[in-house]
């Protein structure tokens, strides 16, 4: 894996050129240019917040949607792009040698540029109307970006290998991402955002981790006994790294940070190992 990273570093200018070329082609002859990258999360945010605000009476619900939808857009777009990145570079790979990881990496970096610019622009332009405040908790965002990038690159590397071997994977990945969107707390919170827990009030039944039954009232759209299943989703802690500082104006909990770092490093390590294992045979599958 160390040799793989060193080789990627030697080809860093190639990655840079691929990213620059894709960004230029993407916005070429477009009157609005980069603004089109803001339109998708902005429209999703408006529609989702308008519809689901009728179901969830949450203060500044638009800001909550914004803190998660841009992150999800980066993840889903990157994985989709990584899945077909090597297939799309078939002609180039047959003419000249490139480390094959260059192609999924370029897709992730390209979407990272859009991710950072979109989130920053939307927070500065739309945020003040949604209750967004500049706080010291935002200092954790560089770590949040790093965790999201590592996790996405690991998943994307595996998706790229799987799609080369099984072409139907690109369609299965799209279906899987659609299901994951609703299984991830993006359009709904797990805990109650309208009333802070009151430990002085008993609950009807004890929940996990509270055998005495003296816990906060289990408010919120998701019943307390089911929240542990949603937290198994690795994206839960990664999104919390953005939702806590942006929406709650507080640092993520120690558990969320530890889980996010662990999940992202595990995803990156497994993704690179899998890619390294099958990299040499990919050219014969194209």
C-alpha cells in the first residue's frame, strides 16, 4: 500500500490535470458555470425542507437539511463517478500506462472541489436566513472533510473494481445509494431537536444503556429503541461531523469523532487493499 501511495504521488500532476480538465469540460459554454453545482443541493434543500417541515416541527429545519444534503451529494456523486471511472478510461489505459487508482481518485478530488465550494457558498449566502452562525465549533470541519474524503475514496475504489468485473454493478450502486439516502438521517434527525432531554422525567420503558428507566423522554421521529440500528450506518457519524458544528453549533461528541475517524480509515485501507489486489487484472476485463 505504501508503494501504491508513492506511485500516486509521482502521478499527482496527472490527477491535477484530469480534475482541471473535467471541471473545465463540465462548465464549458455554460452561462452560469459553477452556479449549476449549487442548483442541485439548493433545489433539494428547498423541496425537502418545504415538504418535511410539515412533518417535523424542527427549528431552522432548512439548515439541518443543508448540513447533510451537500455531504450526501458529494458521497453519492463520487461513488457513482468512481464506479465507471476505469471503464470510461479504457481507451487511455490501452494506449499508455497510468496507475489505475488515478481515475477514481480524480473523480473524488473533482467532487471535493465542488463539495467545499458549494458548502461554503451556501452557508454564506443561504445560511444567515436559516439560522446559521459562525462559531468555534466550525474548526472541526477540516477533519470532517478529511474523514468524508477517505471514506468515499475507499468505497469508490471498491466500486470501481466491482464494476469492471460485473458491469451491472453501476446500476446496483445507483439503487443502493437511493436506499441509503433514506436510511441515513439527512431529512430527519434521530433525536429530538425541539425539546432537550429532561432526565428528571421517566420513560415508559427502559432503553438500551439505561436499565433503570430514568432517561430522557424518547421524543423524535425515530423511536429510541430503533435508533441504534440507524447508528450502525457508517454515514451516521460522518454526517454528524458536519451536522453538529453547522446545525447544532457544537463539536461532535467524542464517540462520533472516534467512530468517524475509525470508519474512514478502515474504508480507505480496505478500499486500497482490494484495489491493489485486483489492479493488475483490470486491463484484461476491459
